[in-house]
């Protein structure tokens, strides 16, 4: 019976460790999705800024040729 109790205790410990690792993995996956979303937002903003910057430079170039 002692051997069975020992195995049961080890199994419970392993199960607890597995649940903890699974929870941590799920948290990391959620964090990764938040980061991906944020990176997508920043990428979109930078593209808009670059497009606006290109428009300004083009306009300034055209104006400088007129003068």
C-alpha cells in the first residue's frame, strides 16, 4: 500500500505541474496574440505616416519646381 500511495502522490504532483505548465502556456499564447495585434496596429500607423510623408515631399518638390 505504501508503494501505491507513493505513486499516487507522484502522479498528483505531476498532474499539478502539468496544469501549471498548461496555464502558463495559455497565458503566453494570449500575450503573443496581444503583441501580434499591437505590432499590426503600429505597422498600419507607420504605413499611414510614410504615405503622408511621401505626399508632403511630392508636394514640396512640385512647389519648388514652380518657383
